[in-house]
């Protein structure tokens, strides 16, 4: 545990990051401390809808906001939808946002926000999300957030066939149990994955935007 803490502490300061682009991403997206224009609205949204929608801490919603703002994708896909769906839609209002959820209650609770975010499409699905048809429709996976769902492995397996340059896959709960931790370790050495960012219980897989393959353990807190 001490060794991992020291490694995380070193990389939180930016040491070990080989590429200037990766360093910028770490310092000015992942660890950015300055307030963004949408933070106040994010907080208000969480206070208003947090009781009826799956959600994360305010800090995690801000991180997802920054990631969407940075990636500025044509399409955002979220499996296991919740309040984070609208955090990312707020950051990139020009993107088509597709939110999949296995919870009918969650799908219904999201509807009041659709008037404000008409770019969001909500799809209720049972079991493993049928992502192949969706990925074929959009041809590539720009930004994929895997949230409140037990099907992380199946989703990533489907997505890996559709990644392109600048694809970013965000995975929540990478340390939720031994099986999940072992799977996360296997992704770090997958030949398709270029850069891995380990943020504690959140993992990021980055494709096509770095000359240096590697894994960075980043401490988001000062």
C-alpha cells in the first residue's frame, strides 16, 4: 500500500509523464483546480436531482465535465446513465449524447431534464447493452463513460473494435472487488490501449493521441 501511495504521489505532480500532450492532459484537465463556467450549474443540478438520479460526488461530476469539455466529441455514450449524463452534455452541448440505463425508474427521472438538454437521448435496456449496432451506426467511439452497470467488461470488449484517434473510455469502480481489479490490470497491458490513467476508483483508457504507451497513477487531490 505504501509503495502504491508513493507512486501515486510522484505521478500526481506530473513526474513520469513522457509526452507533453499527456502532461497537459494531467495538469490542465485531470488535476485542474481553477473553476469552470459550469460548476455552479452542476452543483445546483445535483442538489435538485441527486435524490432521484444515480450520481457521484461533486468532484467526480466536475471531472466528467472537464473530460467532455476537453474531448469535445461528436457523440457521447454513457452506459449506466445518471446525473453524469447531463454533466457531460452541459460541457459539450453540440454533441449527441446517448444515455443507456437498465433502470426504468432512472429513465423516467431523467425526463424533466430533457427540455433543457434536447441533445440527450435516453434508451432503457435490459441486460448487456446491445452496443454493436450503436457503435456501427456512429462508426467510432469518441467518448464512452461506463458508469452504473455490472457489464463493464462486455462494454469495453465491444468498444475496442471501434476506437479511433482521441477515443477516451472512462470506467467507474475499477477497484470494486478483486475480479474488477484483475480485469483493470489486464486492460493496462492490452495492445490496443495506448495510455492508461489510474485515478483511484476511476480509470481512463486513451487511444491515438500519444507517442508513449504507459500507465500513469494520478492523485487528483493536492
